[in-house]
């Protein structure tokens, strides 16, 4: 469906230049093998994100990334991404790591988990939601953000 050989992947710096006027950015950091790698990556990320402290949220599945951010007293908001069915334990982890939000995998985002997350005053995003009916249901439950492959459709219909 795409000619990947002709596509250019922008660097974070390139992307940030384009998104100067956005009021919310989520920067997902992929997993690393060692804590030392997490610390090095977080230091570089803090430098690249200067000026986006009020709009950028650093998200990751990797607890090492979150521990490094916490150890550095990062000024950035943080979000724990959850893909494993650990339910309330994820909320406890997010709070311990000083995250302000949880990104639940769509299949895990039950009304009960959404309510429990909201009770702890954590913002909620859900990924990847491509069904309009599901997006409407999540909106009605009061989530804060939606990750989708069809943003234009969702913006038009919600």
C-alpha cells in the first residue's frame, strides 16, 4: 500500500519543527536493554525536547525509561503505556513512577479500568482505536485521548 523505499522517516528534531504549534504531543520511547541505555536516551531526549515542556508527554512501555525519567526529576509529563493485562497493577505502577497518564491498549480499556484510572486522577489515552463505534463509547466514558490510524475520520465523526 506504500512504497516504503521512497519514504523518508523524519528525525525527532524534524518532527518537532513541524509541530511547534501543537498543544499536545506524545513522544513514545521504545524499550532499551539496559538501565544505562535508558539514562543516556533520556538525557538526549530532554535536550531535544527543550521548549516543549508544557506540551510534550513522554510515553513508554519500558519501566527502565520511566525510572530514568524519575531519577532525573524530569520536567516532562510522563505516560505509562500498557499492553499486558495487569489491570490495577498498571495504575499502581503509573502512580509510583509519577506518571500523569496511562495509555491503555484498546482491548484492555474496560469501563471498570477506565473508571479506576480516572479515580486516581490519571489522564487516559487508548490505542489503537479504528472503530467509530468504539471511539464513541470511549468518548462517552470520558477518556482524554485516542490513538487511531484514521485521525481525519475520527475528528469528523466525533
